[in-house]
C-alpha cells in the first residue's frame, strides 16, 4: 500500500514538473528551464521508478519472473518448444498456382 501511494506521489510530482516546464517554454522563448523544475522532474522520475520496482517485488503475486533458461524450459516439452505457429501463414503465392491449374 505504501508503494502505491509513493508511486502516485512520484507521478504527480513528475506531471507537475512537466506542466511547469511547458509553461516556462511557452511563456518565454530562448530561455532555459529553471533548475528547480529540473530537480523536481528528476525527483519525480526517481521516486516513481523506485516505488514501481518495490511495488512489483513486494506484491502478493509472483513479482518478477526468473529469466534463467533452466527453470523456464524444464517444464516444457520438446514438441511445445519446436512449435512455431507464428511462422505459419496461408497467404502465399502457391494458392495462385493451384487455382490456375483447376
């Protein structure tokens, strides 16, 4: 619960700094963005990123999945690994060849 609140707070700080930067850029041409807005943007980005990572790792679900190949592939059969359904398509040139012969 704490991480959700910090995530929301970080996003609000980030949005506020972005709106402030847009107002500064729109109101004055050629002037740089003030350092306080840059610091606010940096704090909002760091706070929301940290809160997001901590929320995902502390949630009741599985959290981050392990990327180790041994743990992911050990429960999959060889037929499932060799199944390449994404490469099957029926919109190829052979249908024009077979339609011409009939």
